[in-house]
């Protein structure tokens, strides 16, 4: 079986590298600005930590408008396809994500094989068995973006009903050209530089204050080791993991939250931001009213699955970084998992029990 992939053009790779670096910088700067802005009591810095990701997302959306217009103007190709195999992914809604392996047989081109993931309503699953013939559409220049047509035209529906397609073991396998490891590296570099830039710009406010002038009842203890670093103040706290560890590992995130709240829920939070190796909590001021929640109430067992679902079902298969934000700005506890890759930003939202309520795929 021949796998067909092509190296992306140099111009596209340069754009992907630049976008990856900027994305990493925004992901690193945003939580650092929220935490540092709270510690040094800088309202502009705190607002910047909230506003910059929104503005960057809007910029990516506008920058991708010409490409989306070109894609919308190109008429998709329609063809018949044989379902070689399928695998349903566990879902909590009536639309179940299903991974299909298809052999696509265009009328005017050689057949090819492709693997796609598509949401299928539970009542339509019996119509998508292995060995069945379905109608598909795909962009002429991106055959790896095959989509099964749920309601084809009568002509194509009649063709599919009477067609008999044979499996093509030797057919070419098409897949999206990989961006390579360089994009992931520059994204990580941007993340580190973004967080470091915020800390260095405000290092005088963070570390230059006279410790003797602080009230003895509000110390800022820090516990550090090669694999675990905890910094807590009356207004915020953060935990950073060492190399080789992740907050998606079992029990890591719960232990980090317990270390920041003293294990007894002594602090209620305004926001909780979680990344691969960094968790930041902005505590609610004592006595102040507002949307707050107990960080211990997060659905810790569901968070790894939510991140995995965001990485695999939102059209960003090469997402190098993710960020989960928990808050009650809308009244009830909401978890938002954001991922960004060369395809653009995407996100999903879940309620306080970790049940997905909204998906925003990459466009």
C-alpha cells in the first residue's frame, strides 16, 4: 500500500512556523499575565491576560478568511466510497464520533484510501456498516478531508444503493502533509518566551518588594524541587511540574489543587487555568461578591478525556499545545479546552460535570 504525502511548500511552512511561535507566545503570556497581574495588583496586566488571547483568536479568524473563501468557492467532488472499517468513539450526545476507513472511488481518478472521523447520529449508525457503500464529498486539492454525505441527492443515492465496490488493498492512502516537528518546537519556544517575558518585565514588582514591610499574616511560601514547584499567595497560586510529567497524568491535577487550597478548600477561585505542566489559580478576594467556585469541585477524572477529545475531534490533529480554563463567568461552572495548530484555533466547552455542551472546530 502506497502512502501519498507531499512536503508543504516553503511559504506555507514559514507561515506555519510564524503562527506556531505567536500561538505559543500567547498561550504562555496569558496565564502568566493573569497570575502576575493579580500578585502585583496591576489591573491593566490582568485585563491584557484576558484580552490578548481573544484578540489573537480574532486575528487568526480574519487572516484565514481569504483561504476559507477560496475553499468555499471550489466545488467539492462527489464520489462513492466503500466503508472498510469503522470504530465508534465514546460520546455523551446523540451525535457519536466515528472513525471511518474508506476506499474512495472517484469516477475520473484512481481509487484511494483515507481515514476520517465524523459525527454520526445514533439512529444513522446502522446505515454505516463495514462493506456498505456511501456517498462522499471532498475538496479537489485536499482529498484527505473526505466527508460522508448524510443526505445525498436522489441520483447519488440511487447510485450508492445499486453500487458494488471492491476493496482496494493496493490503493494509495492519502493524508494531510505533516508540518514536521519544527512547528511544535517553535510553539513550545514561544510559550516559554511569552511567560518569561511577562515575569522579566515585572520582576521588580514581583521580587523587589521589601519582605519586612509585609504583614506577617500574609506570607508567600514556596516549595520547590526538581519535579514540583508550588508558589502561593493570598491572591493567587501556581504549580509547575518538572520534565517528564503532565497534569493529564492520573492524580497530578488533584494533588496540585489540594496543595494550593491547603487540602480543605480554604480558598475559592475566580479562575483556574491548566496547561500541560502549569496550573494557575486566581483566588476570590475575601468578603467580595462575584462568580466563584471551589477548585476541588472540578471533574478531575474527566479532564484528560476532554483534552483528548479536543485534540482529536475538532479538526486540529497536529495541535501542539492545549489550555483548559475553568470559571463561573456565565453563572454556572464552565470548562473550556482550547487547542491551536496550523489549522487554526478550536475549542470545546463542558459543564461542571465534564459533559461536553459545545464544540467549535477549526475552520
